[in-house]
């Protein structure tokens, strides 16, 4: 499965700070509990990539 493939998988997504100063993206789906921890700089880079992808789609383009 690639980034541009559709999927029938449903998942819950939570994002927040941890007590150890990391930003956690937590993904929960059937049979999957996946905590992903990032330092604040990495989290900001991810946020910028999300924003850039959303902006490109709002402008009618595909990435």
C-alpha cells in the first residue's frame, strides 16, 4: 500500500505532549496500538508537511 492508495482501515488518532517532553502521535486500529514519539523540532517538521500537503490540495493540485 502506498501513500496514494485508498484503504478501508479505520483508525483513531491522538496527538499530544508526553511527560518526557516529546510529542506523541498515537494510532489505534483493530489489532494495532502504535505510539510514535517525536522531539518538538521533528513534530514541527511533520506539522509543516501536513500543512503543505493540505494547501496543495486546496489549490487544486496533487502532490
